[in-house]
């Protein structure tokens, strides 16, 4: 017995079985000896005589609900033989006027292969943890990627909340429950660095990245349709969006440490004769009201 189920955009399941007029499926792994996994595909030809699968037909009960990247499951005699996502829908008609709709679907390996994944440098991370981050990023990217921007005029207070799709996050200096994000404060964190680190913590919670138990409470939920990336707001945001291995802003006002504002936290050290907190930074502006480093001798450097 054939059973075909498509998940609609409103999260309800549609049984396509009564409409199926033709089927072709191919698994990605052709044989256990091949050692290579290819993208699995599934083509379904559906009866569209009533116009149910015509995207522009507003009278269709599925109007606006059959969209790309929705999950599809194919079962034969109760056994799942294909699981994937809808890639495209094509309408056609025969010389006899029979109207049909063809659903082209690909398995999850297609999403993994097609997704450009940018991650910070990973050191001392177990293989299973790294795979979890990569696959979560790839499969959730199929929904929506949205940039996060900071606002220099906004200060995050204790117990402030922000709702991302279906999840509400709460900022706490000490996260105490699921969906709590660690709130940073000045002077423990310099003001010029505060907004970027705070945004980094929220992004980690949204994306399920590294930092669980530190940047956000363990077990925190992730939005179903949202991937957060650095926006291009401000110089630091623009640079962070490009996933640098290291990023030194050189805006410290004391000490000998040049802090890495990237995710890898590879801090450096000021050496020689130098002055911190010098005025007239070339990046000084509304979003970057920062000072800079001044080297006082040819032998001064950052290592």
C-alpha cells in the first residue's frame, strides 16, 4: 500500500495518496559497496483536474500552503522509503486535456550539500558535537536566514525579553531556566564591546551553537524557522558577518591584552611602547564611538 504525506506551510499534514498518478523514487545510496552517498530524489505526478495544486488558484483548499522546502514522506506497506523536502512544483497537461502537477523532491543530503556553512574555528571539539552544529545549521537554513543588528541607544536590562518566531528569550545575569540568555553588564564588560558580545550570546541561543551552559541555559529552545547571522550594522558587525579567524579592534583603554572580538577568542598581547585609548579612531562614529591604539616606537607591536 502506498502512502504519501506532505507537510503544509500551516504545519498540517496533507495525504497526497488519492492524487498520485505516477511515482519515481531513487535512493541516494545505490549499494552498500559504493561507499558514496548521492542525493536521493522523488518525482510524484498528481491529478490536478480540480486545480488543487495550481499555485494561482485562490479557490484551492491548499492555496499558499504548498511551498518549497516542506517535508514529504513516502511509505510503502508502512515502511518509509523516502524522506525529503519539496524542491519545486511543475504544472502540465496532456493532449487530451488531462491536467497534472509534478512534485520534485530531494532528500536531506541535498540540503547539506547545497548549504554554505560558515563556522568559527573549532578546537578541542568532539566530532559528534561538530556534526550536530553543522547539520543543525544546514537543515534549519532551509527555512529563513535573518541578520541581527545592534542598536547603540538600547541598553538590555535584567529580565528583558525578546521573542524570535515562537521562542521568547529572557536576559539574565545568571541564567536560571530554559530560554535564559546570559546578560552582560558594564564595567565587567567594556561598553564598546558589550553590545557585540551580548548579540553573540543571543545568536548562540537561537542557532544552538557552542556556548550552551555558558552563553545560554542548557536545553534552550531554538526557533523553528529562524537562523541568525551578523548584520552589516557598524564596522564590527560587518567584519563579524564574514567569520574572521581573529578580529582585534584594539580599543582597550588599559592592560596589556588585545581582545579578540571574533568567536574564537584568540587574545593577543601588547608589546613595547604604546598608548591605549587614543582619541580620533578612524572608525569613530555613531555606531563605533571607540578609541584606538597608538604605537609610540617602531619596536611596539601586538602579538
